[in-house]
């Protein structure tokens, strides 16, 4: 996010409306004369009036304006003239000062609104800066004053020194009437202590945050120096002078005033996960809806949704959404897009179709996951199992041969929203199992090539028979080479022993396969040897093979399922190694099988050691290991860390009355519900029979953990429909914070456990424990 802010100014919104420019007609000219070139645009107003189509045509510009902000480290130049402003990309080479009157020559480039790519900036004179315009948060978030020099009044909520492009910069978060805005002040190494919680007036250049689809997601302010920040009122008490508040009473200072208006949108339902989220798409625009509804919605229907606008993880979302299905079909045709274009960020939440080669397929408790490769990059396609399928027996996972080319249709999900921070990782959310379509089977040897290979082998046999009489002439030379062969066999055994040691070690699998091809090549007297795994992975020697050389192959067998691949060797037909080529390849193929399957078993054991096999969440070992790592990081960064302990009430009664099968399904559904309440980065683990824990990093106050704990408690309010049994579930929840409650792994787990048992004991004598949340007791 911080790196994204450093580049926010490259896409600015303009106050003037977007209009098509009407060019004056050219004067009549003789038929033989060439057409006249259009003169450069000489005013900002003319540039602002360009449409997206015109701006993309690199229209020449030559205009004068005043520099309002320039920071070479960020390659950022903002200029203003007659109440209009624009961003100019210069490369940061020309030294400029605020107030410089400059002549800018360059061309336009399309963005959210036009920007300028300058090829020359000439300083004409130095003068006064344009007077700043007082603006409100509504002005900034609407884009009416973007790129203009403005003044805002706000309260400083946070101020830190960070580094952007190796430049120390103050990053302040200001609270205005209506929302938050970021302020960046470069070339500053410390934050004045009197700024925190102060009411200030700050002057700078307005800029916009936006996502990869060039949609506005926030506002920021670029400020030249601390001299542009004026303190209007100091806080009633300095932060360091505030009285100590008991940890369990901090909510006394909590207050939220949310005046966000509910909005209504319309589009086609392209994705729906009951109780979690949905996606609406209207033309080239799509929107993620966060909703708890579990009503029956049909994908492909036109629907209206109302909710509250927000920007989550840098993307526009609609929270607390209510959705009304019109039951009128309005299907959206998936757009065919290459993976490289999807990774640019311009298709977030769109219904798209892309192709790739399947390299892995995994069935999990809650979803089917397909891992594919395209354009040299991996991406994942995920099909979430319906809730009713989770309650019963899942249908077998659709079998698709590994190495097949498939077309994936679904919703494009991205990790990261900064449009200037490189390509993003992509996930595809599938609507049904039919969204995976096989377009080409794995490549294999065909009958024609096998017949040709048999024919070549027959020719080799015939030639070998014809030349058998010449063997007697070579007997003497072979006797002399015997000693050399003995030494070669010893070296061969040494290489094979080293490979077996590496198989049981930590050597990467690709390096081990490479050693195996070298071993086969050594045994066949420097033959060209390589290994093919699947349709696109080739390891070993890649040099060209002479046309007259003979190629031998051996299948790398698997103990179950299709073969892992093939091992090949190419030899000179006059080489003495032809006679034992298949023996060497069989040895190499056996070693490759051992290496591949041993490494697969190791990966499976690692997964089983880190995840709970019933609920597919982390186990206690993984929780304690990651908790230890996060405690070290939290101590180094002086950050808070939260831990929530959850115990399912009356779980033994469920097992006793309904049986262990119902108990297991109840645990699975409970884990799934709790996972849906967590943020990205939070970790859910099962640490006992009916006990779970949640690790909460990246928090600012205890209220952040308490809010998540409350969501976890509320997720048990709805009955559980488990194997035709309606269960009323609840949980006792305790929480602890680092470093307030404890500073070690065991102490933090004990503190949260004690808090949970305090809740559970408080419920005894009142029948079924309704479940509640408690904090760790003070030591």
C-alpha cells in the first residue's frame, strides 16, 4: 500500500467535465498540397476536454503553467494554470522549484483522465504559487479538485517516517469530517511530537488512489515540507501525558460516526457464495458484494443490490449488501483474456475465460482446487463446495488428466491493487465444475512414432548383425579398455550412491533429476540424455541431436496412476554403448521414480504435520510455530498481536446423542463458519477435540480482536443442519493480547485459555452455555 501511494499522482482526476473536443476546420488547400498537421494544444482547458480516445493518440501539447509540486525521487511533477491542474511525467531529470513558470512540450497519454508525457520542460521565470483552494473530504473523494493546490483541515491520527524510493518521508493519516486522507511529506527524517492528535491545516497537491481498473478508491495529499503544515489547536492532553486506562476499560473511549449513505446498483449475478459474497457485473464494470444472505439467487439473473460503499484491499466493494433477484435472465458472456492481461489488474471481479495447462488437482473439504500454468506463471482455479454438499457425501472430483490444456471460466480475483506495482497473482473462482473445459489432452507418443521407432530398432539389429563379423577385429582393443571400464563402473556406483543420498536429503528435485540424466549419460559414454516430465518440463541436456543418432526412451513408472514421464538417451549409431542403452535408461528411470515419489511422500507428510485432517485448518503444531515467529516480529516492530481461544459448548453431548459422524460434520461446519469471519492473514487452528484458536496479526487496539471474537461468537447463532439433525451450537471464547497479557507462546496460550474457561464456568448452572467473549485476566 505504501509503495502504491508513492505513485498515486501519476493518475489524477480533473475538475472539468470530459467532453469531446471540436477541432476547427482546416482552410481549403490545393489538391497537390500535403495535409496540414494539427497544432499542439496550448492550454490546459483544451487538454482537459480530450476524450479517452483522443488522449490515447499522443496528441502534441505545448503549454505554460506553474509548478505546484515536484519530487524527483517519485518522478512526480504537478503544474497548474488558471484554476486547472495536470500531472506531467518528466523522468525527474530537470531540477524544478515550486513557483517556477515552465513551458512544457510533450504528448498526451490516456489514463483515468489525460496526463502528459513530457519530452522537454523549460523554465521561463519564477513567480508566486497559485492560492490554495480550501476543500472538504467530499471534494477530495469525488475528484473535483484532484491535482489542484488545496488546503484541508483535519486531525492527525497517525504520523510515521517511512521510505519511498529510498527517500525518508513522513506519512500522516488525517481524519477529516467524512473520512481519512493520507499526507506525504518527503525528505523528512522525524515527526514533530506536537503533531499527534493536533488539529492542523495543511497545504499541498491533491492526488487520487485508484485500482487496476482506474477506479477511485481513496484520496491523498502531496506536501512540499513541514512548513506547509500549520497547527490550529493542540490536543487537550499530549498522548504521552494521558492517564493509564485499565486494559479491560479501553472501550470507554470508543466512538464511531458513520454517515456513509446506502447506494443501489444493478447488474447480472456472475458469482454467489451464500452467507459470504456475490459479484455483480454490468458491461465492463463489476463489483464485489459482501453479504450474509443465504437466499436462493441464480447466477445469470439481473439483480439489484443495496449496501454501503467501501474500499477493501484497494478494490471497490459494497458491504452489508441486500440483494434482490429479479428472476430475469441477463447472461454475461465471459471475455476471453490471456493470463498476462489478467495479471495487470484491469479485470478484477470480471467474468472471464482463460486457458492453461493443468499441473495439479486437489480435493479439499470445502473446495476443489486446480493449479495451472500459462505464460510461464502459475494460477489457481477454485470451486467452492455448496453448503448442502458439505453436509452429505461429496460427489467424486472430476478427473482431468494432468498435462491437459483446459479453458477456465470464472471470476478473476487478484492479490494486490496497486496498478503501478507490477503484475498480480490471480485466482479464478469457478461457478460450477463445468467451468473447467478440456481443450486438448496431454501430448503422448502416437502409434506412428512407435512403429517408426520399432522400424529403427529393427534396422539397428540388422546392421549390428551385418557388422558382427567385425567384432573379432576389436577384441584386442576391448581387452585394453577393460581396465578403464572397471574404473568407470566404480565411478558409476559412486555417482549412484550420491544420488540416493540426495534423494533422502534436501536437494531440490530438479537438481536430482539432472544428476540422474548425467549418470545415464556417463554410463553411455557421454550420450545426450534428458528427462521429460509432463508436456512442458524438460531437464538435462538440451543440445541439438545429430540427425543420424539413435534415440532410446524408458518410461518413468509410477506405483499408481499415470507414469511420471520419460527418460531419453541419444547415441551415435557407431557407439559401443548402444548395446546397453536400455539397461542404463532402466536404471535411471528407477532412480527417477524413487526420487519423485519419495519427494511426494515427504510433501504429503509435511502437509499432514501442519494441517488438521478433519477440518482442513492448521493444527496445534502449526499454530505454535507461527505464533512464535509472529511474537519475534511483533517484538521487533513493537506491534500488538491477538490470540482468540474457542471451545465448542456441549460438544460431548453431540457425540453421545448423535454419534461421532455427526460430531465430525459439526466440527467441519463450525470450522468453515469461523474461517468466513476472519480477515486475510488471520490463522484458524484446531488445537484439541472441540477447541480452536485464532491468531490475529496486524491489529492496532484490543477492540480489533474483540470485534473478530464477536463475529466468531455470532456465527454460531444460526442452527447447524448436520446429517438431518438440527443442532443449536454455541462457543465459549477468550482472548489475550501481546504484550499486555503475556509475552511468550505458552503464556499467551494460557492467558487466552483461562479467559475462555472463565466464560465457560460463568455459564454453568444456567443450562446450555449461550457462549460469550472474555479478555485475559490482568496479571
